[in-house]
């Protein structure tokens, strides 16, 4: 790949990363006001079916476009690129119609499998967005393959913005008009189709002026199913785990002795974890994968030492940010739960679920490293293994331990996925990423963070008992505790040299932070 194309790839990756960050942030944040409007049971209804939409979104938003862009970029000329787009378009239409038919016809059986036949119309509503998947995925992939990233980035942000607006408007109307939670959920899930139409409207079409006919490109269908399917599975990892929850958590709670209504309510509480985990993942993965374009360029330019150094930096930054975020969320969970959702119900199971941020961040970051080397099979094996563990154990764990059991099984499943990826990958790629010294320093930083936040929250609770019951008071506590905790962790990490100077400088504005820290040390020395 020439120098100009490498630079175009790096610029394009940056544009798509920013757009993906905005889209994921919107997708995480809207759930909080939505839950506040529709309550636990309304949130349960929406979240039971959401994973089906989430899978479709990964097909059209990231998984298939990335794969299609690689096919387009590998094509030698414009006629061949258009021939590839035509072939992929036909294959994706076949896939979309198959999924649409399965969801439409099989909705009653899927709803009964989830333990709630009234979910049937919601599942059928989700099915419609799959009919827009071929146009969205092929148009996005085509332009990305030609290093035109703005159309995809613009459509991603518009799609998520329209979806969030529709969902919140539906929630407000449903609350005022006293709709049933199932009617509300059906209309809320129509947002996926409406958002896809909006994204389609702003995407330029891949068909241009007539080009000379070329012979069909071989093996496109097989590669679409194998490589494209692999990318989609990996992108949808957390959604697939949520899909297992849809079929097992509510049913497991009923098997454990709860009434149907109580099980729906508790499943809605359990689903509060999703926006919190997603926010943690967005922040940690965004920082870590900001190095991905440079990593890809190092691989393409065959610079193994630079590739290894960047891999080590990505993994360490991902682990540090994810660990700090997880520790902070666990320590402050009762107050976060009260501020965002109005009660502390389920804080224990939500705190356990937060451990998945660390593992999911490491999996996604390490998978990015493997993808830059075109290695997919190991991650698929790991993902399938983890999903089998989740599916095999989840119902029993929920029936025995309630929502806490589901949280622990999710963490364990992610642990299995990461273990398979880590131990199955090239030993030279693993070596030196995490040394005992680094691990010890990180653990010490976490202990200081947890201890500091524990002392601070206990002191505030004694001096101001309202933080134990009041929503606004809990918000005030968090406004104080979050910056104190972040400052404490950063100060200890800098003081104990958790990361090297080069690793710190890969983070945005880290140069200012290091200069400020140096001034503090000089002032302290004087």
C-alpha cells in the first residue's frame, strides 16, 4: 500500500472512530431517561427484544461495512469495485430476507422462548429494519473502500440521533397516554426502522455511471459468510450475551420462585447495567483504539518492533482505563443507581456486572490487534466457547442466585472468551505486555482508589445523611467523588510510574497533564 493510501486510511479511521464514538455514546445515554419514563417493567419489555435489533445494527453499522470496504479496497479498478458491490448486494439481500422471514414467522416461538408471548409484535417490528440492511451496509462499505469516510460517518450519527429522538418521544407519549408497556415497546422499537430510513436517505448510492462489464469476482459469497460473518459476531459480542439473557434471566427468575410480574420488574433492574457498561466500554475502547490506525500502518509497512510496542501500549492503556472505571463504578454504584434510576435496588448485581467492562475492553482491544493481522478464527472460537458457557449455565445460576447469578455468569463467560484468545494467540504477541511490576502497580492504584472513595463516601454519609435517600443529594456526592477519585488514581499512577512517558503521551492532552505533574513535583521538592 502506497504512502498516500496509508495516510488516507489513517484519516478515514479517525473520522469513523469519532462518528462511532458519538453513535455509541448516544446509544448508551438515552437508556437512562427512557427507563425513568417507562419504569422497570417497560425497560424490561424493550430490553428483551433489543438484542435482536442490536444484532441487525452491527450488521449494517459496523460488521458488514468493514468487511465490504476491504473487498472494495482490494479491487484493482472502478468496474471491478462496482462488480463486487453488486455481488455483495445480492448476497446481503438474500441474508436480509432470510432473517426477516425467520423473525416474522418465528416471532411467536421466540416470544414464548423468552417467557412472554406478548413480545411477539415487538419482534416483528424489529424485523423490518433488516430489509434496509443491504443498502446501508453496501453503500457504507463501498464508500469506505474508496477512502470516502464522511458518508458513513454522517449516516451513523444521523441514524442514532433519529433513533434516540423517536424512542424518547414514544416514551413521553406512552407515559402521558397511559399506553401498555407492550404497545410502548412496539413503537419504541420502530425507531430502528425509521432511523435506518433516515440513514439511507443521506447515504450517496454506490451505483455511478455505467462502467464496462467485468467477470464476477470469485468466492465473494463464501468470504461474505465466513469473514463478514466473523466480523459481525465479534462486533456483536455484548449483544449476543444480552440475547442469552433475554431467553434465560426472566425464565430463571420465575423458576427460582418469583411471580411473573416480579420477574419482569427484576429483569428491568438487571438491564440497568447495560448503559453503564456501554459507557465504560465507549470510553476505554475509544482511548485504546485511537492507536489502531497506527497499528494497522505498522503491520502494512512490516515494522514488527513498532507493531509490538503499539500493541503493548494499547493493551496497557485499555486495562488501566477500564480498571479505573470499573473500580469507580463499583464503589459508587449505590449512588449512581439512585441518581440515574431513582432507587438502589439491585446495586449488588449491577456492581458485579461492572467487572465485565475490564474483560470486554481487553477482548475488543486485543481483537483489534488480531484483526490488523487478518486473524479471525481464534476470536470466533473464543466467542462461541464463551456463549456456550453463558447459555449452559445462566438459567441455573439465575434460578439459584437471582440476578446476581446472571451477572457472575456474564463475567465468567467474558473471562473464558479472553482466556481462549490470550492463550491461543502468538506467544511473541503476548510477551511483555503485562509484567508483574505493571500488574502490582495497577493493583496498588486500584486499592488506593477504592480506599479513598470509601473514606470519602462514608464521611459524607455521616455528615449529610440525605445522600442515603435523596436523588439530588446522591448526585451532589457523585459530583464530588468522581473528580476526587479520578484525581487520586491519576496522581498515584503518575507518582508510581504505572505507564511510561511514551505511553502517557498517546492519550489526548497527556502532555499538559505531564507538565502539570512535573510542576507539582518541583513545587513539592522546594
